C-alpha cells in the first residue's frame, strides 16, 4: 500500500494557522510591555560576539552570528518572562483547543515515525529503556504513540502548559526545568522534539539534560534548520521564524553548542520532507517572488525534479528540519550566554 505523501497543510492547517498568528501578535504585545527587562546577548550557540543586526520582525530584533551563522532574537526576554508567556499564551491555548480531530489523524504519521526512529537508536545503543523523559511534550502525541508500543514502562513529560492524557504509564510535570533539578531521577533517554529553539539559555538546558541522563544514554532532539532553502527563501514567511522560536540553529551552530556542553554528536541529519511543498505553496501565493528565480521554478514545476530536489536537501543538510542524537562524554564548559 502506498503511503500518503505528507503535505505542509497536514501540519499547519489553513484557518487554524492564521488565527494562531493573530493571537500570537497579541501575546507579543503583552510581552513587549516588559521590553525594559529584555537582554541583548552574544551568540547563544558559540558565544561569538560578532553578531550584527539581521532584521526586525513582529516588533522584535534578530541578530545573525558571523561565526556559526545562528539566527536569534536579541534583545530577548528573561527565562521567567518567557515561561510566563508560554503558560499564558492565547495562541498556544488556541492551538491545543481548536486543533481539528482530522488534523490529529493527519499528524499521526509524524509521531509514529519519531517512535520508529527512537527504537532504531535504542537498538544501536543496546538500550532497553525502562524510563524516558520528554521535555516540551506539546499535545502529547509522541508520548501516546510511544506508550502504545509498550517499549518503555515509564514516560515522564515536562510540559508547562496544561495537558491531560489517558494513556497508562505517562507522568506529567507541569513545572519548569527547576522541578527536575530538584528531583533525583535518571532516564534511559531524553527527548526534546522541536524544543531547543524555544529555549533562551541552551547551556543551562543542556546542563539539566546531563544531570538526568544515565551514563552513556542518548539525548534525541529535533529543531528547525535555519540553514535551509525553505527558511532562507521564505524569510519571515517561513513557519520557522516566529516569536517563540527565539534561537534558530543550523548544523554548524549545533556542533559548537554541543561541543562546549560536553556532548558528542552521534548522528546529525535533516530528514525534513516539506521544503518543496512549502516552496510550492509560497510561490502560488507570492508569484512575484519567483519571477527572477528561473532555476528554482523549473524544479518546482517538474514533479520528478521536485521529488529529487527534496531528497537532495535531505542528504546535504539543507532541509528545514534537523535531527540530532548526542551523548554526554566530556566535561561541561557551558555558561549563561554572555551579554553584549
């Protein structure tokens, strides 16, 4: 049986996405009332100081690091302000409450693939996971799919927004990272699907991960790849660039971040499948943006060429979705990001 090809609208539905964006702007306005408490920083990935202004979007300034290429919001709010934003966000509450039932069905293959990938990593590591931790669980779809396989006995979710799941073996912690700091718990794997781009202080985050991982156990994370054709071509129209993505990584920036924090990258890939579809959708809505981009238009117009191009992006670290597997086996040399 042929698998249905995943489309961007399966992940970001029309109507729902537009209302989410409208509410997000209201959330940002609330956050900006605390602008005087924002901080301007060096690069959060490599701590480089050559970080010129890149652009302003949604009233927020972005910088790009000259050393590792990371794009990030700066000045940015404190961790406390950011956590309050997440907990009180109208947009995020709307996404949870209004996601149509058929969207949960169309998104399910994405989480099933993640579970399958996790199981291949465990097989390669020789891990029989008794307890795993997922940081930033979203709506809990990954946890539900994993619980259904019976691959692990205990699934702990750290998710600051209200979350209610019926699956057995799932424990939910609704506090921030400090709740895990205080607990003496170790896990066979930590997952962070699409989370690290939301974290203002990645070194602090990775120190926590080191503390809760069993020796030699893997951290599996995914995050948008800002060094992708889709993100660079669409610019601020890309779904990768939005307020809550406060730090946008690329493979070079991720390597710098992990090395400083004592993690060794076991696998780094960009398995995203939606770049070409998003480019095609963008061109349909913005044809003038492609008038002088004849080569890209030729590729997008040819079905086989478009499929081959997506494969090329995946295999050359140019897809907009990045996945990393790391282990902690060196000294932690992290610190809070230096201020400018």
